[in-house]
């Protein structure tokens, strides 16, 4: 993976966490892979993402898996044991690119 892209993702997670005042709930292992899954869709697509998340956890059992979603996704993901953290966008229609002005 391109180092610039990785740095952009890390900056996005930090910025989102700061803007939403999200405390760190889970400390990740720095030697394990980390994943941020962005799921801003409605109920159907969100439910269809569950097997992919499960497969990701089975393939990388020690990894950190975070979800960036809306309130609909929060209700679907909140009791999923395969997810470490859930980040909720409070405004509908916000795009992740709006968090990083040019």
C-alpha cells in the first residue's frame, strides 16, 4: 500500500475522532493490521457487509477493525463482536472528503 495513502487514512481517523470527541476504547497491537471500513449506506447494504467483516476477522483474528458509519449502521453493528470500534457520522450526507479542506 502506498505510504501517502496510509498516512492519509491515519490522519482521517485522527481527525474524525477529534471532531466527534471519540475516546480511544480499544488499544490495538501495532504489529497487527488495522482496517477502517466506511459504510454510509442504508440498511440493506449495511447488512450485506456483515459477512465481509466476519471473513476479515477470521482471516486476521488479531487485527483492529473500525467502522465509520451513520446512525443506521450503528444500530446494526453495535453488538457485532468482530468490530473493535464504531465511529458515527452525526450528520447525514456528510462526505469524508469534507473533513479535509484543500
